[in-house]
């Protein structure tokens, strides 16, 4: 089969479109013919060697396609089903092998494009808001990197889960419209000054109840300056590079919490937790209450160009790779 392999840690020039063996499956796995896969920021970190691993490897975390073969112990899935899946060994390929408990049937009304764009951003956003932050109706949410794939999805899900107000932050004013289109009530740009002070102004000095932070560094530190008593800051990434510093004295008296979450760790150690997430999220997608913005698409063979586009920080929404084009 055709696949993308990273042959050396570093830039996108080390991504090769090549022939590799089709994966074999175990008794609890399915073989999926991939239609579409997506580019996630974690793919880029893996290409640079920041997530460990050995060379060569196939990048990619999620894909949408059709089951072509099922293992002898698979009970809930069958050949011919349309599915999304989180494979163990990359998704930038014509075929993937995935565990049954990390493969989810999708309704016929859901296109492969939307299906491929949704797994990471929708499953992650739902877990962050519903299960980790325990969002309550009427609460105010601050979402950093609000114009990206997770950001635009989290804005919508926050509203679907009953948030009273959603505030987004973006790296440049040119991206503000994307977050507003997704449903944010207010969008702030880091270039406009101290976002914490602006958030406090927008909330009449009360601050926000929930912060979704994938950036870290000073963004995390400033977020505590606008986190309300009993508020929850959920940290789920380090796209900004440096780590942030948190003082214990900022937490106990105010009854505030700092929580960490990784979808990758959950897929690896507690995959059963994602079944309930799929049952809640997929109906939102099927009936159109939740939409995934697709910012760009590339043929699988041009995956390196897709990575360059994401790294340019100009991309908005999800970037897809067409495997069958």
C-alpha cells in the first residue's frame, strides 16, 4: 500500500510517499481502508522527534474509512461498516489496523470528510468540557487558540453543553472572525495587550469558570489572573513551548483547580472511556448541531505540504489528507 513515512526527525522534507506492507490484524482488531485522515499538531511534534518513537514511522492519529476485515474476537463491528478509528501505527496510509475499542461506527449521514476531521478535536473537546472541567449550565468559558480545530469545536460544544458565555483568544486579529463564526461571544488577540485584564472587564470582574489551555507558558500564568473562585483551568498541551509556573498559594483559598488531560494517554491507558464520548459526540455531528471547519485539504502524497501549511500558523480549522484522491 501507499503511505507516508517519516525517515528522519526534522522538517517536512523528511516525509516520504512510499510503498509499505499492508498491516496485518490481531484477533481484537479491524483492517480499515482509509478514505480520509487529518493533520494534527501532534503529528508535527512526532516528526521532530518530540514524542519519542523510532524511525521510520507513519504519522497520523485518526482516520475515517470502511472496514475490510475483522479479527476473530471482534464482536461489535463488521466488514463494510463506515468507521472512524485511532490506529496504533499511524493513519497517513491507504490501510490501517485499529483495535475494536478504538474504532467507532459512524452514521451514513456523516461524510467521510467530517468524520476524518472530527475524532481528535471533538472527542478531546468533549472530554475537556464535560468530564474534566465538569462544565455547568450558565458558566463562562475561556478558550485559547480559539481559531484552530480544537478551539472552534470546543466553542460549539461549550454552547451545546450550556455555557452562558464563551470567550476566545487568538494569535492574530485576522483569525478572530473564525472564532466568532464558531459561536464565541468575544474574541481577544494576544497582540491587543493583557488578555486577563480584558477578560475580567468582559466578566464584570468575576473572571471565568473554565479555561481550556493548550499553549502553556505565560498564557497559563495569565489565565490564573482571570480564573474565578471555584474555577477550573484545564491544561492539555504545550504549543507555546515553555512550561508555565503555578503557585500553590493561587489555589487552595480560592478553591480553584488546575487539571491536566491527554487524549493520547487516555487512548493508551483507558480507551474504554471514549466509547461514551463517541455516543454523545457523533449525534451532534450527524444532525449538524456540531460542525467541523475544514480549512484546507491535500492529497496524501502531498502530506509534507500540509505540514508546512499547519506549521506556518496560517491554517484555521482542520487540515485533511485525501487518501483515495
